């Protein structure tokens, strides 16, 4: 089977009209050009060119080979232009993955605004609370929180983000307000059970000192909204993402506890499989998300 380079060589050979002219065009020796033609004929199992000292002519098989070579070459050119246009133009499809809650609340609205600004770009949003493989799922961008263990991917931090320890005023009135992380061992702590996270071990950081606390509680769920609902009901203390509780803290429905102690990193990243050839449509989306998530009304 001939490769694309062999097809291009044969097209050039026919256009030049002789092996010597083709050799000059390619800046190789006539012997090398003749050997290359012989290899193509060997691969095809038939003679394609009738050679003479001054000219050459095609056999019927050679003519058929040339017709298909030209057709394939045109198709390859069309494919290259399509790929180049998709990579360098603000058009095409972007496949995006985001966590359910955050995706529904922020990313869905963000990309709806994005496609209004770039109507030639189609966005496909896939929401899941389980980590996904970008390559296997043919995804262009994933929104992720916290540390990124996969070093084979590329990432851009969209916004600095925190996890907050919170409880409702009614719970604190009954159980008291903790002044130090170790006091949480005496509180009813509400857990989000998700992915492969370790439950019941919370870590707080203050002035480079880590405080590891073993906590327990009567309620846990694999759904963040359920845990938040329980917290708002005054059933216990929980750790939630800033984006999920900030409005409740602002309205006084929840109280942020131990604000001087930091919880593990929850910065928001756009993760993508591209390196130096990131399509412009993907770069535009990432830039748009970074600007969108920096708005004061978001967090």
C-alpha cells in the first residue's frame, strides 16, 4: 500500500515528465528517484511507468494510480485546511466536563454566554462528579478543583478558591462554636462521600502548622446539595466549597467557622490535553471562563 508521500512523489513525477526532472525538483539523484519509483511499483505489484532515455509514459495501471493519487491528494489538502481552520479559527466543537453542582450553577451559564459571543462555536457540556479521562472521552476541557495529580495534562488556574467550614446559627446555639480544629471531635460533622476521598479526617492549616482532626457524624451523602441542605437545617458542621455556601454566609443562614485556618486547596482549574497546539476555540473558552469566574457576583 502506498503512503501519502509516495502518492505525492508519483504526482510530481508525472507532472515533471521524467525521472531526471523529478529528481532535480526534489533535489535528489536520478538513481534515488528511480529507486523510489521501483519501490512503488513493487508495492503495487505492477508496472506503472514505461521508461525511455528521454521520456516516460504511463501504463494503464499507472494512469489509474495517478487518478487515485490526485484524488487522495486533494482530499488530504481538504482535510488539512479543515483541521487548520478549526485549530486557528473561532469555530468548531468544544467538549467540556465539569462537576454536577458547579457545572449547573456556573459553567452552564458561562458557556451559554460564550456561544452568544462566538456563534460559530458549539459547546457540549458533560456533567459528572467522578473524574474522567480526557483522552478516552475526547474532551477538550475539564473543570477541576484542588491539586491535579495527572502531570500528563495541561492546566490553567481560573480562580483562587477555598473550602469553608460552616454551620447554621441554630446548630451553634445548641452545640457551641468551635474555637480550634480539635474541638470538632465533639461536634456532629456532616460528610460528602465522593470519589476516593478519605472521610472523617479533616486537615486545617495555620501558619504552616497542620492540624489533623478525626471527626464523626450521624449523616453523610454522595450529593453535595443534600449535605448543604442538612447544614442549613442546623443538623451539624460541614466543609463545603466556597461557591456553594458563600451566598448563605452573606445572608447569615450559615456561619463560617475557624476562618483563620485554611482547608486543603480548592483552586479551580481548566484542564486540557493540548500542549503547543491548543485550538484557538479552546483558548478563547478558557480565557472567557477565567474572566467570568473572577466577577465579584460569582464568589
